C-alpha cells in the first residue's frame, strides 16, 4: 500500500490511508478481507452497494472510485434497498 492521506473507513470510522476512494477500500479489505465479497461481485462493485465520499455517491463523481481523497474525508458504504 502506497503512502496516502488518512481518511475514515466505511461503517466504523477506522482511520485508513489511501490516495483514492479505491485505495481506502483496499486498505479496509486488508484489515477486513471478508468485506470484499460483500461489496464486490468479482471485479465489479455490486449494483446494490453505494460507496460515498463525504455523502456523495461515487457513481456521480467524475473519477468514480479513482477520486482522490483528502485528510479528514469520510468514505462510507451502504446497501441500497428498494421498497415496493
């Protein structure tokens, strides 16, 4: 893992380092490997999962998961639920 800015991880607010949202997720998976299968289907983020940077879904960011993070940013995940 290359050096990076410290940011909070999804769910628990654990400080993690990374240059991008994807780097932060990789740092999380290094600590909690089982989360990779919960968030990803192979190489792709599961359609039911959102990864947000400071509350903004990464799907709406120009660089997606490659978006750079700053010290103090919050990366969070959530599972989308559809109500009928």
